[in-house]
DNA sequence: GCATTATAACGAATATCATTCGCTATTGAC
DNA sequence: GTCAATAGCGAATGATATTCGTTATAATGC
């Protein structure tokens, strides 16, 4: 028997990360990923089922790092409003518009996915839960994870996808600063009401 | 000289509408669109620059009809809260999840677009303006189109894109009812504050 | 050690389209 | 009528994800 080498797997992931960051999902080619990884196109299919799976694997590790980073930044703030604002700046600006970012890649990958790729929304659910907790903790001081924050986290992540989607188009007027401010205001207003 | 026939143009649009509604953007083929339209693949390029342009043309007329419909539905409501809720149900449920809907097509088309396709966000801007006015009118009773509603409209449309994106994946847990309720509440709360 | 065997690895197909090209046929303008 | 621009078309072209057939390798049992 022969066994898959971790080193080959890692090389593919690393190569794919560079390729996707540079070209996005659609214009990245398996051929170039293989070349940079020092293997062949066909051998990549020994390690991954399809191109989508590579993109998801690459995105997951990048995105989780971004989120952990964001959590730290938010916790460093003192006032609820500042916390919420940092959170939104991260999710509606910094992460989806990151210069070597992979959010555009993810959006492209997901939008071209077919049901037969049977995508698993694990990462999405993990993120929404994390964001809901962070919001709750930021606004009310406790991690009670109320219903409301679950919904708000959902809305924020839907809009995150939207930002990622629009970002690769020649940017239209970018209202993000205003939108972030407005959303911060609405979320904090809700927090006040909750306390009474 | 020979002149382009309106009838051929219309046939292409009509055929493309059916094709995109059935297969989405990526899996639709120019060949089938041509066939259903009774012309050849190559002749389609006499009428449209590229596949993206066909999708955008198809989407625009479908989407505008949906929006006009939504405006009517919202205006039919009496209470601000009911108006806002209908608005959100339209934009976060009915339109992006429409069974013969084209939103998935649009999302796919935009996410795979390259800068060289030089996409023009005219429709997007038109929609956000329309939504901002409708919100303002619904919540405050006047079309004053305050800054706040512009931002909220922007957020709603970003999330609209997100809903469209996620809809073609095997649907994860769908929080949309809760999210709509939560957003309705936040928008209306803001309206109250504005009045004082 | 050695034989066995599952499978990693790879180069060469395959299949699928969007888009382009070269040519022919049509039709509006003069 | 003649001319010339161009609609229309069938046959390339070019890209590229994925599959296939074969070979080489190494883990396992003896």
C-alpha cells in the first residue's frame, strides 16, 4: 500500500492559497496550482475531490484566522459602541476587502457550486454563532446569546457575502462607512432597550 | 447595409430568460440559448458582447418588475411595521428565492465577472435609491430620503445579494423569518427615535 | 528480507464551452 | 441597379476541469 503524504497535501494547499489570492476562484487553474505545488494536475484529485473542495479548505483556515483576529480586536475596545463598530469594520470592510483576501474566491466558488458538490455550511454556522456571542458580549456584557443577536449575526453575515460579491466589480460608490455607522447605531440602540 | 432585427434580439432575450431560470448562469450555454432562439451561437455575438451582457439584460427587466410589484405591495399596508416587514419579506425571501428566479443567475454572473467586462452598477444604484425612498415613506410618512435610510437600503441590498448567493447551495438552516422580524424591529425603532 | 497489493503519481485523453474567424447572403442607401 | 456594410452561420480555437490507463512505490503479512 501507498499512503498520501502530508507534505504533498500541504504543498497543494499552500500553492492554492497563493493562486486563489492572486486570481480568484474562476481564473485559477488546477494546472498552475499543481505546478507550484510540484505535482501534476491529476494527482491533485487524489487529495481533493474537486476544485471547490480546495477553495473551501483554503478559505477555512484563512477566514478562521481573520475571525480570531477580529475577536481580539473587538475585546480590546472598552465601550459597547466601539466594540460593535470594530466588529462591523472587520466584517464589512477589512476582511472582505483584504488585499490578498480570499473572500472573493469564496463567493465565486459558492456561487458556481452545484448541489452535487454538496457544500457543508459548517464554517458559516460556526461564524454566525461566534459573531452572535461576540455581539451579545459586546452589547450586554454577558454571553447570554439571545435570539436577537443570532438574527443580527445572520444579517451581518449575509451582508458580508454581499460585500465580498461586489468587491471584485469595479467598485461603485462605497457607502460602507455610513452603513457601518448606521448599523452600529441600530445594534446599540437595541442593546439599551434590552437592558430596560 | 443590413440591420439588426428586433425580432431576433427579442428571441435571444426570451430564450436566455428561460435558459438562465432553468440552469443558472454558469451552466447555461450559449449554444442552447441560440437553439431556442432559432439562431446560431456566433450570431448571438452580433447582438451581445458577451454572456454576461445577456444575463444583465435579462435580469434587469425581471428584477425591475419584481421591485415595482414590491412597491405596490408595501404601499398597500397601513402600519409602518407592516410596510417594513413586507419590504424585507420581498427582498430577503420572495425575490431572491423566487422559484423561476434569476437572482442566483445574477449572483453567479457578477461573481464571475472580470473588470474587463466593465459592469455598470446602474441597476444597483437605482434599486438602493428606490428602497431608501420606500423605507423613508413607510417609516416617517414623507419621502425626505434621509441619510439613514440610504444606509439601511444599502445594508438590505448587500444582504439581498447574500441571500441570493446562499440560496443555490443546499439550504442550511434558514433564519430568514427571524432575521426579517429583527430587522423590521430595528428599522421601526429608528423611525420612532427620528420622530422625537 | 521478500512477495503482495492497494494506491500515489503522472501523462495523455476527454468533454465542454465561450468566443473568434472566414465566408456568404442580404438589404439599406445612393 | 449597384455598392458596401454587416447579419448570419458553420467551422475553428483555446482554455481547462476532470477522467483514464499505466507505472512505480511502499505498507503489510509472511
